[in-house]
């Protein structure tokens, strides 16, 4: 998005809200988020009420953007900073909001990216999504295993529910599947159709004193996705596997939008309905 176009979007509350609403309602046709009925009553408060089920709502009810106390203008500024990968501390200073608000907006954005991915619905079934969006959810107790699958100029990081970190360790010990690590991030040599499996070491590999492979693996030779994502993951620090999962899906999204403007796609994800509330 050109800078002058972006400046036009954020010049007023009205222009910012109008832009986000384009991603909320197809052809500007509003409907009840609960029962999809189209006959609505306008209320004095600015909200609407469904004529069928009597549900009262506003334009952002049930959407990812509704889980943080940011105005439309603040959201658009945040999305631009998120697109540019500005550090949270700088985001807080630039937007004039608390660091905790930024951290919550980041979590909401990454959850919206996850929900919009191909395997997002499958992953979300294993999460208490609403609690996570509210900032009260529990983190994953186990380390999910993801498969890195390059297809032409795109990347897919697939959630593999039938494989856990114990299985990866078993493959390494019993079938000589080579592994390397970056901190607590474990990645492997090719497995079936995947260029690599990747997971977060919950202590299992270190407990068994697994020595990482010293030679480069095929993933290390990948100049496309891994050339882009590897240095970023090398700087990534976390104490729980959910954050790694969300960051991997964010990297998938960013890489697949390298040659197109990611700003509208991010707005679309954030303005979509939260699956568990549809």
C-alpha cells in the first residue's frame, strides 16, 4: 500500500472505520452474526438488533478486532507496524498505548492469521481460542509437530496431529532421522513429503542428551523459505510451544505474501469472525 493511500485511511475516525468495514460485510450487506438474518433494527446506541433472534450487536461484534481496546485508527496503525515487524516496545511508544495492550494485539493478530490458514480450523479445535483472545487462556502442554512443505514459490507449514515430539525422538533414535536445533527449536531431515519436521523441545531432547547433527540438513540448504525464516527463528525466544506454533504460521503468511501487499490480507484476517463465535 502506498504511503499516501495509507495516510488517507487514517486521517479520521470515519475513514479508518469505513476501510475496516469493507472487510467485515460483503457488499456492505449486514446480517446478524448469530443467525445470519438480514432484517435488523437500528438502536439509539448505534448498535443493531436482529428481528429474528433479538441479538444486539455492533459492526465488529464477534470479530478478532473486537478483542482489543483499540480504535479503528489505532488498529490500522498497529497493522502497519505489525507488517513492518516493528518491535513491541516501539509499537507501544508509537501508538501511545501500554505494552500489555500491544502484546494482546499481537496475540490476536497471530491467532487471526492461524485461523485463516488452511489447517487453522483443525488446530483451533485443540485450543481454547476465546480464552486466548481474552488473554486468560492456558498455553499448550505438549509440543505440536509441524511439517514444512514447499510447493513452487509458496510454503505450507502443516500441523501434524498424529506425530508428537516423542515420535520425533523415536524416529531419531531408532530410524536415524537427523535433527538439528536452534536453541529449543528442533528441526529434522526430510520426512515423507515434508522437507523437514519442526517442533519445540519441551526438555525431552535435552533430557536424553541428544547430540544435534553437525552437518547441514536439506532444510538448511533451502534459500527460499528457510533463507527467509531461518534468521528470524534464530532470534526467536519463547518459553512455550504455542508461541512457536503461532510464529511459524505468521512466517508462513508473511512468506506467501512477499510479492504482494500483506496489509489488506491482515485487515481481512482481523475483521473475520472468530470461528467459535460464528
